[in-house]
């Protein structure tokens, strides 16, 4: 909970400028993970939701989790642009950008992937172009 709240606090200006609504569901009180690294992951996912929002629709971001088989599965869900299925795996590779007009260098999600792997988890995306994206990542419970 504290990590998610810090992320929202640190991105308050960007969230306000985007007129985004952010909902944080109840999250676990403690997780065996480096809080700064997990904050970096969540921050990157929320920043991407803001960056790739649809400008004709109010942005809604939801952060949540569930525990299944001794694993916490966290998610950051948005109603943004979404990602075509053929581009979803590319997002987690260093220097791979999906959009040619993107000014980023292609590090953000690759770093998220490494952080989650180092914590014994995995990260993936479920998305529909034009509808939104949900990034999931797991951490041991």
C-alpha cells in the first residue's frame, strides 16, 4: 500500500495534468521485496498509462492484486491506447520500441522485467488496442 501511495504522490503533477483517476485497491501490508525497486516498477507502469492514454477518454488507472498459490499477482490496469498483440512481447526487450514516433529509448519495461525476475517473479501484459492494457507482475507471497 505504501509503495503504491508513494508512486501516486510522486506522479501527482502528471496525473493531474492528464486528469486521470487512480484507484488503489487494498494491497498486501508487506511483501518480501525491495520497496524502492517495486516502486520503480509501479511508477514506470503508471507513467506509461499516462503517456499512452487516449486523449478523447478520461484516463482511469487501477492498481490491485490477488494471491494465488503463494504468489501475489499485482496489476496496473488502464483504459488507454492498448497494444497490438504482435507488439506485446517486444515491449520487454531493451531498445525495442513499438511506436516509431516514441521519444523513449526502450528501457522502462525492460528494466521492470529485470527487477521482477530478480525478485523471483514474472511480468506480462494483456491488452486490446483501443481499449486498454493491464500489466501484471508476480512476487512470492
